[in-house]
C-alpha cells in the first residue's frame, strides 16, 4: 500500500493482540517502549476499555498521548480486586519507576508546605519544600506550589502578618513599608504592634490552618460578600470577580485543611469497603495500606480485626505490593504517607457505595459491637457506625 509503513503496521497489529488480551477488571497497566522501559503507568476500573481508548479518535489526543502511543511496544497489566487498590498500586509504581510520561512525577518531587517560623521573634508565614522537626510550624504537603503562593499571599493580607524578612528584633525600624501604608501589615517593624499581640495574630493563622475555621476569615468573607454585591450593583464586574477569586481560594484552602486533617486522623485505621458485592477490609498503618483482607462472612471481619490488633500476628491478609519491597513502612506524616492517605480520602469521598473507616483506637469497641449485635450478613456492618467513629468521612 502506497505511503504505509510496514514496521508501524506490524506494531499496530501486535498492540491490538495485546489489547484484546487485557482484562475488563480494575487494575494498573504499564506501557513499555522497545527497550522494555516503562514509559507510562495508569490505573482503570476496566483495563481493557481504558487502554483501548488510547487508540480511538487519536486525532483528538494531546501531543503527549500521541508520542506515548508512538513509542509504545508492550502493554503489561496487574489486575486488582478493587478500584481503590488500583489507585494505590498506581501511585506506588509511579514512585518506584518514575515513568517519563507520568506528570505526577514532577508534582510528587515538589510538594510544598506552609511554614510559620515560630522560632523567630516575629514569625512569618511562607512557602517551603522541607519539613524538618526543628520547632517551627509546618502545614501540608500541598499539591501545587503556584497556587499555594497565592494562598499564602492572601492569608498574610487578611491577617496582616508581615511578609518581609527584616531582623526586627536586632534592628527595629523607625519607618514601615508600603504594606503598612495599604493596611496589609500590622507593622511590628516600627513598634506599631507589641510582640504579644503579634504572636496572637500568628496563633490565629495556625488555628485557621489546623481547624479550617477562624473569626478573622469569617469576618473577611462576610465583609467581602457585601462588597461584592455592591460592586455588582455598580456593574464593576472585574473587581467583583477578583473578590470571588479570593473567596474561592479561601474555600479551597479550607477543603485542603480538612483533607489533611482526615489524612492524619485515619493514618492508622481499618477501612471496610464493598465493591461489586465483595467486601474487603484494608489495614492502614502509618499512612499506608498494609494489608487487604477479603471478607466472605461476618466472622472473617472479626478474625481480620483481631489479627490487625494482635501485634504478634504478622500478615494473615494479602500484603499489598510496595510494602514487601521496602521491608519497612515510611515514618508517619512523611510526604509519601500523606500522599497515599490523600488517595484514600479522595476515594472515600467520591465513593457512592458502602464503606466504613475505623480509627485503630476504636477497633476494640467496634469488635465489641460486632459481638453484641447479631450481624447476619456483611452488608449490615456499614450501619454500625458512627457510634464507634469520631467522625464519619462523607
Ligand atoms: S510593614 Fe514592616 S513588618 Fe510589615 S512587611 Fe513592611 S517592613 Fe515588614
């Protein structure tokens, strides 16, 4: 055939054969080039459908996907019994193999934190990429630095905390800067605010980061909502839009705070899920899913929970990949653990089916309840919450 490339045609045929062998189940797929290097890792509810989609309507694909398909020679896969496990496996494999077409790679390396340098006499709030245990306050990690820079700018503006890095204690200034003049800094530099008052302001920022709530933020949101209405009435839409953007930013930050809080709260827990009428218990330890226990009847759940609480019993469940390779878990609250917890919390929030998450410290009371209630079928267990949970994630 004129213009056809026999090598490409052959490659296409080989890929088609591989696609037809893919399962229609959840799992992870690994795409490799002619050197057998993994160039992309993805997850799917249905591996066959997902991989097939790379080869349909290819004219609409991004340049990245077109290049990926061009380089692709082999497709491997790892089926998983649940979609959640596919998500976790994908994340672990990406971190291990660092495939060139996985964008998460860059994000993973560059997780930023909010830092409050409490060791300074007049602390500042700013972005950092490190989180050492050095007596300063760190909050995060967050996904995107460019958006966090804007968030921090807004926090400093609303709370009027300083943004300069002058050594105020050593060199008090007799004049302030523009931030004081435009009302965006309480100006500790020239003694306009006492050290104690300034520290109160910093505590309020930390409370807001920790709790996602603050009187200062509430006042700001109320005041700006009134102002926005006014601007709209005067048809000053551009200024009203700017206020809306700041409000959206604050609301997004509050959601992020909740996500991080949940991630930390459930870093040691048991997650019970039902998927395709199958039930599983996932043991989460130090922020990583360690084991999966398939459950066929209520007694299996009791056995699994006993095994999880019994430290001497090692791994009666299915050990998840990524645990055995390192031999030990990551330390609590590391970036890797929080990343995995975020995946789990996101999944729980988007799950429409049955699930229940039990913090480790509540497992024994949950077990008592399982024993004292007559649980005839596994689907009944999901209604045993929330008495045994401090907060149900929804
Ligand atoms: S007003 Fe003073 S403390 Fe505030 S940012 Fe300016 S120089 Fe720093």
